[in-house]
C-alpha cells in the first residue's frame, strides 16, 4: 500500500484514539470541580470542628492541585491533536507524551477519586459538625486498597489506547497493516476478560466503600 492509502486507512483510528483521550481528561477535570464544590460545602458544615475543617481545606487544595494538573493535561492533549505535521510525526508525539505522563496521571486520578469519595462521605455522614471513624486502621486500609484497585483499573482502560497508537505508528513506518490487524484480533480475544476484570474491580470497590461505611458507622 502507498503511504497515502495507509494514511487514509489509519487516520480515522488515530482521530478516534485522540477523542478517547480527551474524554478521559474532561472526566478527570469534572471530578476535581465536583470535589471542590463538595469540599466547599463541607467547610461550612464543619466550621465548628477545626480538625475536620483542616481536612476539608486539605482536600480542597488537593482537588485544586489535581485540577491544575488536568488543565495542563488538557492543553497538552489539545496541542497533540493539531495536525501541523505528518501523521507519523503526530503519532510519535502522542506516544511520547502518553508514555511520559500516563503513570503519573493514573495515580493522580486514583487519589482524586478517593478524595472525591471521602468528600461525599463526609458530607452525608456529617452529624452536627462531627464525623466519626470508629476503626481508623480499617478505614485507612480500605482507602489504600481503593487507590491500588483504581490504578489497576486505569491501566486496563488505558493500555488499549496506547497499544493502538503504537500499532498505527508501526504500520505507518513499515507501510503495512499487520500491527493494527493483529491488535484488532487480540482485543477481540481479550475483550471479555477485560470486562470480567473491570467487573471484579468494581465489586471490590463497592466492597471497599461498604467496609469504609461500616468502619465509620
């Protein structure tokens, strides 16, 4: 196949891949904005409880930091979508950006979701400005487990995105469609396993939330 033919076939995949990535960024930013709103409400609710007020302020600052990180990610992803260079060069930039930032982003996203969940919990379980944690070790353990499970889930969700980028780039460089065809076959074979793993992670997260509620109640 000629370079033009390959580009015509592979460019739609690259565009779809970019849309998935920008959706992830918007979701990440939405979580931070919601956490900031919840933390603001909690500051009012715990104004007579200095320790919890400090916790809520810390959560708000963490959400603000994650939001700044999200804005930076959004700018980077938007710049990567500018097709001012050949497709292969644009894909190399995307792979490089993604490889350098994916791990940090996953950990930040996992931590931000735990902060978000605690913001909701402390809003719902506010009793006259107090928030009881009867089993602190259990509570802390559940939060750590949630972070680890979320990071594992994010890796499952993000790996196909990066794999597709690398496959499209490899096929463009080699002037073939071998990698993308092989990727489609592999993804079809592993799709059910990924769905099952995501379901298991969701159940474990639900169990963690239940244990956290039992530890607080």
